[in-house]
């Protein structure tokens, strides 16, 4: 089943949520701060990350930005959970790359349902990306600033080897 990185410094919430997720056959790895979460995230393979915002050492917004800036793990969905309810905080979460935002106190059953939905969506998107990779298609995805977020291996190789790749594209290749 799915592997979830759960980053939460409130140990009682951590225990309750991890218990509920494991009852649904998810494998859960828990961390208590943003730096530890990033280190684990880069060493192991996860399908989803649940990330508290208000963490010691590095807040969840910064941790998410770092996840999304790493081409190898940027595709993994991040769900924020936090006591921050203001609209500007919710916007910051989505701007940082979060796919969902849950406010505390956490409805654990609701969080588990959101995790299931996001895992389903992620599997569909990853399947499409893998199909393009496997079929040898030439495709890429860019953000509004022209930064390449993802490219198929053929596109990546073509742009790197053609010599015709503009510097602004070569600098953004994953």
C-alpha cells in the first residue's frame, strides 16, 4: 500500500493519526520537524507527505518549497495541516506547492479521506507521466515563468544534446 511521510511535532496528534492510517494499511514514517522530514523524504520513497506548517527548525511552507524544487520528488503530493486559518496562510500553502490544506483541530477521518483521494489522483497523474516516458514521447511541462517542471526523457536528452537549446531552457531542465 501507499507510503506516507507524516511530519508533525504534536506527538499526541502524531500517534492518533498514524494509528488511523496504519489501520488502513498505509505505511507511515513520522518525523517531528521540517529538517528531519526533508532528510527522510530524500532518502526513502513516499507516495504522499502530510506536513504540519508550524514546525521547529523549518516551517512546513519552506519544507514544501524545497520538496517542490527537487525534480526527483516534486511530483509527490503534500497535504498541509495547521492551526493557521487565515486566507493568506492558506494561499501561502498552495503557493508553496501544497495540494490540500487542512486546519486544526484535525478531523482524523476527514484527513484520511483526503489522503485517499490525493493518492488516487497522484496515481493517475504518475501513470500518465510514466506512459509518456515509456512510449518515447517528446513532452514537457512549464510553469508560468517558463521554468520546466517536468520533461520526458526523450525531450530532456534532445534539449541537452541539440546545441539549439536556449540557455533559459537548459538552466531549467530537471
